[in-house]
C-alpha cells in the first residue's frame, strides 16, 4: 500500500453548518497525515489526524460548496472579532468572515459581481 504525501504546506478552515463549528486543518509538505482540530466559540472539540487524500477531498468539497475559509478568518469568528455571514447569489452560496456591517459587505459583493446578493448572519 502506498501513501500519498503532501507536496506543499497548507493551512485552511472549513465551516461545518451541521455542527456549527470549524475544522482547522494543517499539513506540512512531505507529510502523509495532517492535523485536524474542530473548534467553535464554545471551545475545541476533537483533534486528530487524517490522511492527505481525505484532506484533499475535504478541501475540494469545501471549496465547491462555499464553506472554505482561511484559518485567520475562522479564528476571527471564534474570537468574536468578525461575524460569519452566508452570502447567497443565484445558484450558489458561500461563507465569509465580516468585521463590519454584513449588509454593506453583501451590497459590495452585489456591486462587484452584478448579481443580487442576499446574506444571513450565522451564529458560529
């Protein structure tokens, strides 16, 4: 059995709407496993290791469904410095950490994309 190793160092966070928490992922170049810590504003839940293939799939799914965030953005939400906002546009939705007004942020997205943008503030 061959194992896949990471080709580069990566850090990212994935928002899990079902559990209202974040999965913080960190993997170093050359490693076959990455660290995963599940955390919310109530504290850390579980930590463990996942193989590179599972982490790649997690990253792809999160990017495709709009739940991928940077570790810094997710940490701002947990610390209470930012609000987690779910933005919706025709045919897709995605999450962002917003430090100011969610309304103004959604309005700015609408101006840049030319698409009607709705928003919901998520209690993460």
